[in-house]
């Protein structure tokens, strides 16, 4: 079969690899769509993936075309979205229900071959069957949505909060959509990219600007979310949190990224700084939300490119062009 392969830091090709064979409790998925993510760029930079080469792609959905000998939950022809998370279910964090912090954390498309290919293997437990009305060409959005749902689980935001989001790429826009549906009084969005800001306005943010200074918000925001991973945005966001407010680090930074905090301010103003790591008990809920139309795929997906164009798609994504880029094998 054909697959994209990140062979070494900075080197990605599209080549032929062996067809996948499912284990007893695995299925083979004919990939209908695979989304690009910032994690894929980190892997290309030599981060996250413990070993290269690797077939990337952790945001994918498709049709089951093969099943292992012990699979009874799914059948050939079922349409599924795949949760890429792989846990040991044995370490302290797994036993405490915090599987996303697993000591042996792994993921399809990060530590084992993923969905940037014609076919991919997944444990049956990671597959969520989708209703017939869901267009498989759009279902790659479910995995990033599940990360956003996890982010709001961490926030546990109160009704009527004023929210500030840094970044209006795919994840920032998803956080915007969820903020609107979880009772935010206002949702302001910051981005340096005018085209992306225009999309945030189209989706109904309260205000959009290139800098928080433009909002002239007295007292800050009760909830500040970084969806960029950018050091300057993170530093600015930390300074915009209101008393008793929460800062959520949602964007994925490079390993070397740092920010400065004021311990006294955190103590004196009871500010919470927290993070959200990938998916935890949120994939099924994201699939249900997606099936109800919580996202408009025509707004979120800006480009659909063939698998042969995977290297160019990564370069385009790295340049900040478009929103969600989806690979169609």
C-alpha cells in the first residue's frame, strides 16, 4: 500500500509499505480522510515520536475492511473514527483513570503506524462506529474535537465567563465553538493571521483582533486559552488572566519553549494555570457532538489533498496557510 513516511527529522516521503495485518483484537481501516496536526510537525522536527521512520497520522476515519480473529464488536463495512491513544492500563496513572498521562503513553501515528496511508490498523477498542449521515470525508475532525472536549473538561468553566482565545487555527476555532456552547458570556479571539480572524468572526466570536491591547479589557478575562503553543502568545495570555481566573495551556509548544510567571500574583490573585493533554474519556462524546453538527466541516476544512501531496501539505500547514488540511488517500 501507499503511505507517507517521516524517515528522519526534516525528511518525509510517500512510498510503498507492506499492507497491514490485524492482530486478534484489531481491525484494518480503509482510510477515508486523515487530518494534519501540529503534532505531525513536531514529529517532522524530531520531537514526540520515539523512533523514526514512522507513518504519521493520528486524526483519521474510514471503513473497516478487515477484522482480527477475536473481534466481535465490529464488522467489515462499519464506518468508524479512530481514537489514536494507546495506554498500558497498568501504571499508576492508568489505574487512577488518568490514562492520557500513562507512563507508557503511545499513539497511532506517533509511536506506531498511523492513518497517513491507504490503510491503517487500530485496536477495536479505539474505534467508534459512526451513524450513516456522517460524511466520512469530514470525520477526521472528530479526533481534534475530542482534544477540545478534554480541554473543556479540564477548564470546568463557570457559566457566564469571559473567554480569551489565542489562535484561530483549527483548535482555537474548536475551542471557540465549545465556549459558545458551554455558557460563555463572551469569547474574544486573537490571531496575527487576518484570514483566520475572519473565520473566527464568521463563527460568531464576540471580538477579534491581532492583539489583546485592542480590546481594552479591564481586569482581564476569567478564562484564557492558548491554542498556539507560541511563546509570545503564552506570555501575553498569562498576563491577561483575571483574578481567580484560569489559564489553559492547550496549544502544543516546542520542548524548549518557556514562559515567566509571577508566583506572588498566582498566590495573591488565586490564578489557576493548567494544561490539557490529548484525549481522555472524550472521544465518544466528540463523535456524538460531531454527529449533531457542532462543527461546520465546510468552515473548518480548508484543503483536501491527495496522499501523494503529503510533503507539500505539511509544508503548507507549517506556513500557516489555511485551516484544517485533510489528506485523502
